[in-house]
C-alpha cells in the first residue's frame, strides 16, 4: 500500500528553498556544498534576470526551474516588471503565457511579443 497523502515530484528535491540575496543580486539555492544562482539587476521597478547557474552536482533536479519560479514570484509580489535576458528565464516565460503580464517592454521584445 502506498501513501498517497502527499504527491511527490521525482525530478525535484523534496525541499527546494530558494532565497533572495539582494546584497549579491541573486536568488540562491544551496545543497551538497554547492550553490545554484539566478543573477539579476534591479533598476527602478524593472528586474533583469541575467544568468542562471546550476553546478553539475545539482543538475537534473529541477533547480533552475525553482530559481525561475522564485524570481518571478518575487517580481510579482514586489510589483516589478521583468526582462528575461537569461536563456532559462526567457525559455520559461516564452512557454508560460501566464507570466507575460510581468514583462517590461524590453522583455516583450526579447520574447517577440
């Protein structure tokens, strides 16, 4: 008999906790002595996601997606407009039209909208 009280997602770690580190302009996830980051710049009410780095030891666990989700959730909560220069953010936002309302004009151009 299986316990079906909590759905599991095999491709994601059980407790991915992403933190915003404003002093370093990045969202971070740390595990196994490694740190995955989504680097951003903030000017006024526009957040530009520049680069996402996931160390090899953490790859294949859905960490990049969690960094994207945390970054976009933070932007939404703070009323920021998004420019997805980073290919990871760009691909996610291109595939998820429900995020298009977050795009700054420059971000819309990057996605061809």
